[in-house]
């Protein structure tokens, strides 16, 4: 399911020696980074100072062997960074192109889905000259960063609000010396988003949108409402869609752009919505938390539902430009009926 239309540059590296194990925490909320290249090569010992969640870090100017974990994994695979080890990233597999999935499968897994799975010996065996940790700042406490720093320089660049993946992924690619492919894919995404914004400009910007996310808790009787800049909404924001309202009591990370009302609040929460979008799985099926909402009689009586103005949205966890290209295609497919009205 390749989504690239520009010719990809050849991969700078494949895999080093096979290692076993699983490792390093992933997550969802924190970070910032920025770097300045001195133009020299890591092969001659040149370095630069890079600002990350864990402070100012001296890293190779041109890394040759990179280990990536968490959100940095799909970013650096797409950017053709010189990876020698990665954490598993199962949530992103349905959004990978065939080529990227093949690379993901063949790279040594030196980290798993949680901090408890960290295999420091496997990371050391991969002999990295840079380690990029793509996890939230709070999760860093579960990682022995000092031990990792004894292996190679460590830059932590983790997620904050969902829409921040754009800036954070570029910082991850910058640290790994892989901006060329990254920026090419970014440009392709922005061009496609602009085309779709033009395509839907007569209908989409005028709609008051509401979104049902996939992180509601059925056992607690609540649902997730997402506003602008959240997982299910930030890509449609790029093509002119706007989600009305805002979080009543803002928290950190995704809780700054989404909230969790009880199901009884559904009529009042979505009463003003001209149209409602809702998260579906990559295969189009409903997550249990969304099914809980759509099976409710309260849902069936919403004005937007009665007008058949509901739209399923796939790939709402897109956190790279490659993944967001898939999200744009899915949005175009789902929103197409708007143009027939």
C-alpha cells in the first residue's frame, strides 16, 4: 500500500548483526528539540549540540548507526535514517507502506512496547552512535537513560499534543541526519492537503464538526470527544475542517484537546454539530469504544445522525507524513458525499 509518488532515495543502511530481545518505552506526551549542523561528517569525529527533552546533547554531526524507539521508529524508517535497531511499534504497522513494513520487520528489535521490556545489552550490541527515544517525558523515568548514555548519545524527543507530530518528527529526523527524505515527504503531504482543501472549500469550512475518538472507556460509561488538534481531527484541520468547542478542563498532552463526557452528555455535547466524524480501525471496523456510542439510542437521535451527516475516519493515529498521506486519502474517500449535496 505504497503512498509515495516521488522516487525514494536509496536506504543509507540496512541491518547490522542480528540481536535478540525487546525494549524501550513508548508513549504519548512531551518534548521538543532542535539542532544545528556544523556540516561535517561523523566519520571525522565532528559533533553538534542538539536540544532535546533531556537537555542539550552533543551528538554526531552525521550519525551512521542509529537506534530508535517509540514514535521515532516510523519517522526514521520513512526518512531512510541509518537504523541498526528499533523498538517494536505495533500500532503503526497498519499504516506502513510495503517497503517500510519490510524494513521494520527486518530491523533488529532492541526494544519492546514498554519500558519494562528494555534490553540494554541488545542496544549495546547494535553499536549505535546515536539513540533517539521517541517517548513522552514522563515515561523517561522508566528508562535508564544514564545507562543508555554509556552506550551512545541519547536524544529524547517525545510526543506532546497529538498535532505536534509534525514538528517533533522533523526534530527526530534532524537528529538522525535524515532530513532530505523527510522534507520531500513533508512537501508531498502539504501539496496533497492543499489540493483537498481546495476540493472541499465550498462545503467543509462552513460545517461545525464534532468527533468521537477511540479512547472512550465503555466500562466507565464515557466517550471521547476530540476537538481541533487531536488525534482524530488534526489532519482534517489541514484541509479546512473545524471542530467547534474546546475542552472544559484542560490537562496535559491529548487531554488539552479531548475530553471524556458520560454517554448521557452525548445529546448536549453534539447538539450543535452539522456533521460528526468518528474513528474507525484501519480495516474500517468500529473500535468497541466507538461502537458503544453509535449503538446508543442517544446517538441515533442526534441531528447530524438523522441527516446522515456522519463520516468514519481511518488512520487517526497518523504521526508521520507518510501515515498522514494515508489519512488524507481516507478522508477524501469518507467526505466525498459532501460534494454531492
